[in-house]
């Protein structure tokens, strides 16, 4: 087989893997957006069939031979083919490294652990979940050990899964900056204790009107409805098959317009990223966003830097007034402040823009301890409470609103959390450059997203997974990760809001 044929084969394999992913995504989408309760079992059958097929493909001799022979000719590959080879090889190695029986055992354990977590959360009973968490950490250590190269720390193996190239050393430095600069700011705000009471509290935001509004917002920010679909679900998410079919959801709360407004902006950011990936990467591992952190940078840019900006809220307010009569006397500045309050709270997903990264920092610190030290998992809830007190100044009353609030650990996701905070930092670093090239504030004020989308497409989106996150960041900003932009953005914004 000549090189050209081998490359063609690599793309063929990718297409098959891509189709497996697409069926999973479609099944998930269907379940989350109205599929009947009775469909849970067939969903599990579909998933286990697909993961079996994927395993067989990735561990087949033929596929192994192909990778081996491409490895020898790697230097002859162009950038695109080489990157695809690297990504494919990595996926194959990950799957091959874990013995099939252990992997199956782990999958069913994870399914059980999530059920136990749900019950434990309901009953506010951390000790019920603790043995599962302990075992999940053991599994993760063991599996990371199979994949460990050059004696790198086990936690680094996991961190790299979610954000290629990021290590504990990078994250330590990153969170150190956040701790040093943000914790005092939050404490200052807490001392001042100035809250903007929401004047429309108690009013009902009609769901049908919220739906109209969310659709309108998606059109304004440039989501392409010809290549996408929009619905509601209990937990907002974005999924899709390729750049021509991207789907997103939002969540409606009749008492709180902010829920759908900012969820729609957030998921819209994820969705537009996927829609703007170049056609040439379709049906391969190059055809999706490159990493959790970069993906989150795009969603958070739309949610926070654009969505919660004074300019964009000014643009939106008249539209809201048209739909919701009781907002008619609300003034711009008040509206901006009402939706930009920093109030430390126990729940991560309800946190504001300023306190959010500290929720992540706490999870990072605890994951690090669990992965690096032999700590007592049974008392981890106590550590959780201590950290919330220290960083956010709040008392956690019960574990349901503390250590049991997130599903991530129960689902086996260790090393994922830090990408949430990283995404916001990337966002500020990117926006700094964007602002030098286009008049962002003016565009937001006019609700004119076309030039903004063009910028994102040209600099970030179109590449799909061609560049690593580090390469992408450096090509756009000419710097490595620099949390200074993020911290400065937050200090600047919230000092003004709180007149500090
Ligand atoms: Zn997101």
C-alpha cells in the first residue's frame, strides 16, 4: 500500500469512528429532549453495542498495522494528516492500554456509582457515596498508570486527557494567581455587602415568551438554524454530528429570566464554534472543537464577556421590555448591575462570573490531594467545607449542597473541572486581542455579531482540532497562557460595579 492509500484508510477509519460518535450523540440528544422514559434500556444497549464496536475497531490488527506503518512515514505527512494521525493514535493507545475486562467492569461500576451518588445527594448522606469515590480514584490511578509515560505524575495523565499539554505545574501557577488576586476582592465585596435587590423578583416570565427571546438571541449572535436545532432540557448542553448539524438546548425558569438568557448565550458560544469549523475537517477527529478548555473559552466569551457586558445588555433591554411588561421602568445601569452581582454561594452552577473560578479551584485542590496523597476520603466533605469558608466566606450547611452537588466525580471525571476555569482565562486572553482588531463595544451595543463571528472563525473556530490548545492560544495572542488578562478583567469589572 502506498502512502496515499494509507492516508485514505486513516480517513476511512476516522469516518467510521465518527459515525459511532454521531449515533451516540443523537441518542443522547433524543433522551435529553423528550425521549420517553421507557427508552432508557435501549439507549444502554445502543451505547454498549457502539463502544464494543469502537473497541474492536481500535484494537484490530489491521488498524494497528496501519498506525505502525504510518508512524514510520510520519515525517512525510502534511500538517493536517500528521495531526489526524497523532489524534487517532492517541485514541487507539488509550483504548488499548486498558484490558477489556477491566474497562467493562469500570463502565458498569460508574453506572452504579452515579445511581448511588444521586441517592446520597437526595439523602444528604456523603458517607454513602464515599466508598464509591474512593474506588473511582483507585480506578483512575490504575488506568492512568497504564498510560503513564516518562514517570509523569498520574494526575497529569488525567489533566492532559481534557486539556492537551496542561499539567499540575501549569494549573498550580494559574490557580495561585486566582487565589492571590480574587480571594481578597471577593472578601472586600462581602464586607461591603451591597446587594442590588431585583425589582422584578416575584414576577413570572412566561415560558413561551422566553422561548421566542432565546431564539431571537440565537439569531442575533449568529447561530445558523439551517445547520442546527434548538430545544429545552433540564441541563443545558450542546451536541452535534458535524458542522452542518449542531444542536443545543437551554433551560427555562419562570421566575428567573437570567437562567435561559445566559444559558442560551453560553450554549450558543459552544454551538457557533462547532458550526464554524472548516468543511475540510468533517467526518474526522479534526472536525470538532480542540479541547474542553478552548470550547469553554468560546461559550464563556458569549455568556460573560459579551452576554453580560453593559453594551449587549443595553441592546437587549428594549427587547425584554417589549416582551415583559413589568420591566418597562427598569433602567440600563440598574439592569446591568442586577445581572452582574457577585454573591458567594454554595452551588457552582449558580455562581456568578467572579466567584465561579474559586468553586473550580476548590475542586482542583481536592482532586490533586486525592490523586497525589493517600488521604482519608471519608472526611473529604470536611475539607470541602473548610475551603468554602476560607475562599468564599460561606458555611456549607449540608453535603447535598457541598461535596455532593456535582455529578462529575461520580461519573469518573477526574481532571475535568479545571478546564472550566481555564476556559474563562483563555476567553479574556483572546478578547484582549479581538478588541485591538475590532470595535467590540460598539458592535455589541448594536447587536451586530457578524464581524465578531468572522474574527472567531478566522482565528479560532475554522481550525477545528488542527492545532493543539497551546498552539492555538499562542498563534492568536502571541503568548502562552497568561491569567493576568482574566484577573484584570474581573478586578476591573467588579471594582466598578461595587465602587471599590
Ligand atoms: Zn460549557
